[in-house]
């Protein structure tokens, strides 16, 4: 893949590539678990960015210096929220979303 192609990727392609990485899969699993637990505790709505910050914190403590490129870009938040709500019917409407604008 050329450098030009990297800059021309759509946000959906970037999200999919991140989501399919080992770190991406771990974050998706952790976010789904946390959102499900929050719903079970009675929360009707919650913020995906708050969940992501908690995951960053926990992974930093867990992985420490071994984090080897672990990153969770804020650009994944809205697509992650949509994926979680689509995958778990009990979480429909749990996160507030707005219309996606594809900024490459």
C-alpha cells in the first residue's frame, strides 16, 4: 500500500483495519463487556468516550511498557458505538450518535 493510498482511505476502511487488529479486537470486546455491564446496572445511556478512556487506563496498567503500539484513536468512537449497538439488541440507543461524515 502506498503512502498516498493510506491518506485516501475512508474512515470506514480505517476503522475496519483497526478493528481487525489484535488491539482493536481487544478494545471492541472490552467496550462491549463494559456497555453490557452498565446496562445491567440500570444505565439507560452512557458515553462511548468514557468507556474508551477507562479501557485506555486499564490497558495502560495491564500492558505497561509492553503496550507495543497500543492505541485507541478517538476517531473510532462513533463507529465503535454503532457496532456495539448493532451487535447487542439490548444496547440499542445506549449511545448517542450523529450522522456520520466521512472525513478521510
